[in-house]
């Protein structure tokens, strides 16, 4: 039996076709190594090859064992945590539904919408679960364009609520940043994964200074800054902060993966960002002191009790009067203020259900975040690892900022609590994003090989 026939027989037993190529490559390397040893012992090439193949064992038995190992794996633990988060979201929806009775004399509308959005999220997520994420990289420019167009569309043709544009899709409205941020992240990862240090040009002006310009790096920096500018136009400062931090995290991980000149590149990356941050801070203190006032009022609300500090005081009333279980006392005005279930979903749950339920939310979010991090560690493919890190940080950073804000430990801003804050559009997009992570995880044993296919799939 020749090597090619042996590999074909093995891979024929493996039902998950995308893994066949990497398995064939690994087996071929083992056979070639054994074959070379036998040749050095004095055997003829053909005999050495046959003996090396025989040493591997029966092809069908090997294939069946490898099939069990390399089946696509659904991350049931992550799915279970998602279901727990959706149950907490149901509590938020129930609070809003009770308010519907007082306002409109009828209940159930919010619950019906929530169930509808969950169903829509499941339906649109199913195809995503079976997607081959490795083929997305070549569409990075298109994804970047779609993200930008979603913002432009909202600004030009969207529905404006309190001066902020939304994309209207029949039964739901979607904040453009909810769509744009995941697309910007996936495209950014594609850019840094495809970048080459050899892609440099030597400008005429800089010819005698021996400075080369890496055009891939220029493209990455330029498009990253442009994406942040578009988010600022919405305006959504919280999205700018979130996406900017994720860019930095991904850049740092990429530098670690490359391994060459790590310290030098890390200093360049973070040094540049720190300098830009100092410049922006000076601009804020000079031209937009109200942002600093809002931050101070979030921490010490009495300074501006009738202005920026008013909502923080109401939140503190709930925090101080919240019970272990059950509704807080003498906070009816504050409860009504936060019961829309959007950015203040956490404090609303605390007011109505107490600390035990609220701590349950925090623990579920912590478990969710840890599971996402562990999944990223398990991914062998560097591109898939970066994708999970990027998408995961949308959930992790938003959750951290939202809970800190609700506990008066962070500036008053538009941070939402993923899967829990009320909003059909964000729920559907979040479910699609999480399904994308599950799609990557199910292929976690695949090692991408750039060589031509060794086995006819």
C-alpha cells in the first residue's frame, strides 16, 4: 500500500472533512520519518515505505479512532451559561411588562417581543454555526465597508431617538454601533493576520534616513482610526472606547504571537496610545469640562445633586435600601426611573429582586467571561484565536463597564449589559456574535495548512 492510499483510507473514516488535510499531513510526516530511518538501516525505498505504513496500523481502525477525537464539538457549557443569562434577561423583561400595565393597561407586549427576538436570533444564528470561519479572512475589506455603510445609512436614513440614529428593520430598531463593532473587529483581525513585515516601501523623502514605511501597517492604523471617527459621528463615545480597547488588546496579542521584537513593538504600541490618550485628556479638560464633571458626579453625586449627580443619587438609594431578596423599600421613583431595562437593567433587577439575584447575574457574567477566555486559549489556529478574543471582549468590556456604572463606580454612559439589557436588535446581534464564537470552537482542532490538499475530499 502506498502512502497516498493509506492516507485516503484513514481520512475516508473521518466524517469531518475540514480536518482531513491536517490529519493527512501529520500522518504523512510520521510515515516519512519512519521510512527514512528504515532506509538508513539499509532497506530499499519501497520496502521501507511499506514497513513504515504497516507500523502505523490498520488504516480503517486509525480513521475510526481519529473520527471520534476530531468530531465537531458544541460548547454546551457556554450555551448553558447563555441560557442562564437569557433567564435573567427574562426578569428584566417581566419588570418592563409590569410597567406596560400601568402605562398602557395591558401586559405581555414586552414579553412577546422578547420571545420573538430570541426566536429570530436562533433562526439567523443557525447558519452562522456551520460557517467556515477560515474563509472570512479574504472578505476583511468588504466587512469593513459594510460596518461603515451601516453607520452612514443610520446617519442619513435612520430613525433618530433623542438625537441618536437607529437602523429601522420592520419590528426592531438597531443601534448602528451594535452592527458595526463586530464587523470592524473581524475586519481588523483579518488585516493584522494578513499583514507582512516585508511589505515596505522606501519613500524618496526618507531615502537618506533609512526609514521604511510598512504599507500594511499604515492601512491598519488608518482604517482603525477612521472606524473610531465614524463611531464618534453617531455619536457613541462608549463604542469608541470599547472598540479602541479591543484594537489594543488584539494588537498586543498579535505582537506576542509574532514573538520577534516583542518588547520594542509593545513600547511603540502602548507608548503611542498613551501619548494620544494624554492629548485627548487635555482636549477634554480644555474644551469639554462637562465630561469630567459627569465623571466626578458619578463618584460623588452630591456635588451636582440636581444635575449630573441626580441619577447617581437615585441609584445609590436603591443600593443602600436593597434587600437580600425582594423589592427595595421607599425607592418607587428610582425604580420607575430605571425600569426600562436598557443601560440600567442591573440596578432595576437589584431594586426588584435583591442582592442574591443581582449577585447571580454577576457570577453568570464572570463564568461567561472565563469560559470565553478559556475557549480562546484552546484554539490552535492564530486567526481563530484572535477572532474569539476580539468578539469576546465586546461582551466582557461592556459587562464590566455597565455593572461598574450601575454601582456608581464608573462614569454615566451608554454601556449596555449583553444578553440582559432590553433591546431586540442588540439581543439578535449578540446571539449571532456568540454563535460565531461557537462556530470557531467547533473547529478548534483544525490546524490550517497552506500546502495543497493531500487527500481528495
